[in-house]
C-alpha cells in the first residue's frame, strides 16, 4: 500500500449516507480549493458545525476522524464546532477507535485499511501502531464509546444519531 485511501477512491454518496446516519452532512470541496474548517490544512478534512468538508484527495481516515469528533459530541455542542472539536483526551482517544469502526461501516474501506492509513499518516501510539492501540491499549476509549451510547457491549458500532 503506497498511498492512503482518498474520498475519490470510494463512493461519495456512501460516505455522505454514513455521516447522515449520525445527523451530519458531508460537503464536497472543489479540487485544489481550501478546505473550510481543516485543522491540519492541505488535503485534510474540515469540520464546522454539523458539516464535514472534504475534497477528492482528502484521506478517508481524515474524513472519518473529523466526523468522529462530531459524532462523539451531543448535537448542541456540535453547532459551536469550528475547526477544532475538542481538547479532551478521552474524546480524542474515543475518536481514534471510532474512525476504524466507521471504516467498517463504509463500503470499500474497512477498519484494517483505516488503521493502516492512520499509521501511514503518522499517528503515534505507545504500542507502535493504530491496530496495537485499538486492540491492546484502548480500553478507556472503548468504555467511553459504550458509556456514550455509540457502541454495543460487543463493541459494534450503533449506527444511529446521538441525541
């Protein structure tokens, strides 16, 4: 795998439908245009309110990570988000686990690809990889997601809006 999976590599409508299940919208940004609400700039996804912004060259893992930030927030807190969703370590940890689960729910993507692309992008974890983190060091994040009604006891993603 030499290049991370991008929005252009998957069906935009599938990604938009997945985000819609959580009360979010996905806004396509023209190729080469600045991405509104992008914390990292360049081709990375952006967030403003209930909307995730992405271009064709935006990595899918970035789109799912930023969507995850909005998903973990109650709808009333989402409205105030612009570019930077949180400074909460527990929320950030939960989002890192959640983006893999969202990958499983997105046709043509899958958790394994999301975790590999996280590593390729440069995420760092104590155990050396995103997979090692999710499988062996993320108990608090899994518990956080379950306590907030985003996953089942069996660690399956609950594909519903968070109210």
